[in-house]
């Protein structure tokens, strides 16, 4: 009798101790890490952040604003809610999990320090405030609110679907710039800017083709890729053509042998088909890639000679004002009164038409160093994840994701050598995405090393393409 009671007591205590002991359980695939799991404030902030990402990349907020004559301003509602969610949901400290955040913060701090030395303090303060409230916040919206691999996939899908909305917007509301295709408003209201935007987001639609299980989404993404490439050519942007070549070379170097073979067959066919529908004006401008004639007055920067003048002038301003520059957003005004008369180009009151040179000339060489460090550190994080995933068959989805993001970064970072995207949301958003992807992927690597990957269902229609893509 006593022995039975003792045995039950010992058994009960042992079971209780096992329940109280810390469990070394493997987290579920795609589950957030640690205390972030089940954080309702973070989830609300994430929802608002994703809505903001969608509005920016789709340009839907600008479309609604113009179509309704200013009556509907969705970003005025989503933006503040996203900021509140980021702050209350712990997004700010969480974004500092990666070095890119520190570099971009240093870039912002240097802009603040350079403000008192601006050639026009009032104008630079407006630029700084606009960058802080509407563009820099994208770093924390993604890098601080996305904590799991499943949420990384949601971000990728959001950008891809937003891109398809943007394509529809351009198709419906686009206009011709002397034969060149461009949008009507937003950050892509110039043909060159539109092409740079497409170079970044087209690889996100490629990711949708490779990663989505929905046949409808895949077909829509394939159409979006074709139309996006058409817009790049129809924009007549010579810089975008250079960026496209760099992106294709990166694809051929980084892709698998089968993917490389498919691309070598598909790209020439697609380009040949697109050349038949691209406006002749755009084609004529593209073939004058090395022309220095000044007869092209329809472009933002004028002729190639004007672009070269602005490039040299920007470099000169950077070395004349190496610490704090001439003031954020003040290149055009400062050039109008301080430019050197060369070939009649002085006083153009034009922007630098080079995002990197603008950072150095307007904010100083230290700001330029932080700017470049933010770009390279973002790419390095993605490259690290890609290398880790290449040797693991169960991490094919991670490899495809990092490959597509890097492909977009390569094309975009080449394209902005020819456009003014210095203070826009693109690079902070990519930095936040790189931080989120890196840390989510590390959790996936740990969990998948202990859990056998579940078999994936491949639709019969796509079975052959799926095998080739792998």
C-alpha cells in the first residue's frame, strides 16, 4: 500500500518536473522567433506596414489621389497607423539586427548634421522631413516588423502583386513623352524613372512564377514580366538598357545550368518579339547610346553631353564641399548659380541625374560612404543567405528568393546611376528586406536541419517547368 503511494508520488513529481523543465523543441517552419511569436501589436503593425509597401510599389495612393482630385488619400491613413504599429510593436530595435540599418541611420544623421550648412536651409529641411516621414520609415516597416520566413514570402508576394497593379495603372493612365512611354504621376512619372522602377520589381514577379502554387498568379506574373520588359524598352532609357545588360549578366552567372540554358533561349525570343511593338522613337534613342549630340530635348537631362556635364559638375561640388555638401535637394539650384560654363550648359538648373553623385554633392562624402555601405551591406546579407541555401536541396525556396531580390538590386542599383532616386524609399526598403530575410532564413536553416522537409505538391501542368527550374 505504502509502496504504491510512494510510486505514485515519485511518478507524479517526475512528470511534473518534466513538464516544468525547458523544452528544446524545434520551432515550426515559418514561425517567428522568441517573444515575437503571438505579439498582437507586432501583427497589427505588420499589417499596416504591408499595406504601406503595397501602396508605394503599386503607386495606388497617387492614382487614387489624382483620380479623385485629392479626396482619397490612403497613405495619410495607412502611414501614421504603420508608424504607430512599428513603434509599439518593437519594430525599431528589431530592425537593428543587421548592419544595413546602422549605415542608413548614419546616412540620415549626417543629413541632419549637414542641414545648417546647406546653401538653402529652408529647402533642405523640407527634403529632409519628406525623406524621414515617407521614405526612411520603410527600413523599419520591413526590417523591423517581418520576423518569419512565411512573412518574408508575404512581403515578396505583396511587392509582386503591387507591381502588377502598377503595370495596369501605367497601361490605363500612362502617356507618351514624345514617343517614349511613361506614367502620369508618382515617382515613375518620367520614362527613365519608370524603367528603373521596373528593373527592381520585375524580378519579384519572376519570384512569383517560381514560388507560387497558383496557376493564375503564375500566368499573370508571366504577363507582367513581359509587359515590364516592354516598358523598359519603350521608355527609351539608355541607362536602363545598360542596367538590363548588367542584370542579365548577373542572372547568367548566378543561375543554375538549366536556368541559364532556358534564359539563353527565352530572352532573345522575347526581346525580338518586343522590338516589334516598341515605339520607333524609343528604339532610335536607345541606339544612340554613345551619342553626344544635343538635339534630344525631350529628355529630363537633355543630351549625353548635358549628362556628362552634370556628372562632372556633381563630382566637382563633392570635392569643393567634401564634408556637408551643398545641401540636400539643392544640386539644381546650386548648379544654376555656380556651374561652370562648358558648351553652354551652365545654369541648367537640373538635378544630378545620378543618385550616387547627388548623395556626395548634396550631403558630403561621409554621407556618400554611408550610402554605399548601406547598399553593399544589404547585398552582402542576401549573398550570405544565398550561399548557405545553395548546398541544401530542402532550402530551394530560400535560394530562389535571395536570387530574385539580388537580381532586382543589381539592375536597380545600376539604373540609379542615371536617375535621381537618392532620397526615395527603394534602398531603405531593400535594406529592411535583407535584414528580415537574413534572420528569418537562419531560423529556417536551423529548423529544417532537424525536421525532414514535407513533400511539396507540384501541379501536373507545371511539373516539367518545375523540374527544369530546379
